[in-house]
C-alpha cells in the first residue's frame, strides 16, 4: 500500500482480514448536496453500509493526506465548508497533496483512493459522464477514464439525465468498462428507474454481481465495473417533470457561462431549488439504496474469496 494514503485502523483491519469494506466519496458531501442534508446523508450512508455488514471508508484529502476512512469530525468539516472544499478529480491530486490542503474526491478521485487502499466496492449516487453537447465542448467527466483504470466496482443509480446518456454508455464501452444492471436490463437515469437505454449485462442480486466481478478481475483486467442500481420505485420522480427542470437549468447554466468542474455542482444545486427539494429527497434515497447494495456486494465478494 502506498504511504501517500492513510487508512483508518478499522478499515485497515477489515481489509487485512478480507472483511467487506465499502468506499464512499466526499464530493457528493461537499458539492453535491446542501448543508445540513449533506452531513445527515453521509452519516446515513455510513450507517447503511454498517447495517449491511461492511465497514464504510469515506475517502478524501485531509490536510494534504489522502485518507480512506474519514473521521466523523472530518465529515462535519467538509459538510460545513461545502463548495469551499476543493473538488479533487484525477488531475488534482498532486497539487492538493503538495499544498497540504483539503480536498473532496469525486468518483474519479475516490476510485484512485480505493484502488490504492485495496477496496473493491464503492457506493455513490451517480457518476459523471459525457455532458450534453459534449461532442462540441469535449466536457467528458474524468470519472469515465478513472473507471477504465481502477479495478473497483461502483454502485450508482446510473448517470443523471443532465448528461448525454447514450454517449456516456458509448465511451464506457470503448474504455472496456462493463455496465451491469442490478435487477434491470435498462440503464437507470438517476431520478428515474430507466433511461430507455438497454444494457448488455444484468445480474439478479448481490451474489451474481460478486461472481461477475470476480470473473472480470480474475482475468487480470484492470478496469472497474459500473453496477447500475435503479432508484427505489417509491422515490423515483416523473420523467417529463425531471426533463423540464433539467432543460431549464442547463439553459441557465449556459446563459451564466458556467463551465468546467463547476457545471455538475451548479446544476445539481439549481435542480434542488427548482424542484422544491424533490430532487434532493430522491438523491438521498438512491444514495442510501446504493450504500446498502454495495455492502451486500462487498460481503458476497468477501465470501467468494474466503
Ligand atoms: N452526480 C451526482 N452527484 C454528485 C456528482 C455526480 O448525482 O455529487 C459528483 C461526483 O463526485 C462525480 C462528480 O464524480 O460530480 C462529477 O463531476 P464532473 O462532471 O465535473 O467530472
Ligand atoms: Mn467536466
């Protein structure tokens, strides 16, 4: 394990004993949800991982040190500081570590931390992907490249329809990243259970997911796997309504000249306002659902390898 990473004792012990561990990201905490919902949700995700028999390891950079297993007071600090915390994707590590600063890791950043720590399952809400108009702007999240380079399974509710979902799936295919539906043959669209796009692989449950992961990695393939877990039906929003909010918010973002790494947090924040908190409630629900599923999958994987 790299000395650039500090692994909390509870997490290190679980990894050493092949007990299940689930990585969690810190960008959704600092940038994806407003205070204090962000803190409450982060705590609830950790509790959901524990309830599923796994050890949670929230990953982030604390005072210039990459940490797997952030402490409660560090989560509080990131939640309170919110968008003032630097958003750390793959490109940002060197700068933030060398400066001794704090950083909230995105899906890409968290994948790097999970790989170094030896954690194979990671729960988040939605991954970044190809933005709408991405064929012109080339705004394609580094999450996709990181999925190609780090052998970690990411449990997410797909990617939100603020993105160009067909192109996101095309890029994942090119990069050799399997996208596997959990209990569905459709690619979920975050706030809704289906994007209408068909997947080529699906599994029925955590045991099947673990068997697929093991078979993928036994070949020495170094890519991650995207496990697509649809939002629970009772929490799903209506597709036309979500689409209307997104169209409006993306128009506003263009008019305001929002670009680069600010796009995703800005759009998410506006959606929460515009929907009167409904996207926030849906987001919380799918985050907890993914944390619970990831704990089950990490447990099944540990059992396969016992
Ligand atoms: N999707 C969400 N909530 C989030 C994010 C994505 O529903 O908070 C965050 C994740 O951390 C993801 C990042 O890795 O946004 C992607 O940002 P970008 O598009 O700038 O790569
Ligand atoms: Mn981007």
